[in-house]
C-alpha cells in the first residue's frame, strides 16, 4: 500500500520535502534544459556534488562522504 502525503505538507515527510526543495533550487530553477538527456546529466553531476562536496546542516556541516568516513 502506498501512503500519499498532501502536496506542500513538509511535516508529513520532511526529509523528502527538504531534498526536493534543494533539488528544485539548485537544479530545476537554475538551468534551462534542451532535452531529457541534459536533465539526466546535470542531475547526475549534482548528485555527485551533493553527496561528496556539499556540507549538510544535519551532518554538522560535513559532507555525507566526510560523515560516513568519520563514523
């Protein structure tokens, strides 16, 4: 069974809503895409940056890679 959340209700799934907002701000609102392949490539590059170079508040301003290696 799939549990749907109300659109715009971040308190129902804060992690996903936070990620979606960050993705929207960093990728979707930043670029004008010409085709789907361009969206895929930019998204792959952004995910790599997000997981290896971008500090996260929830990880005490460490990157996910730094946080994983510190554990």
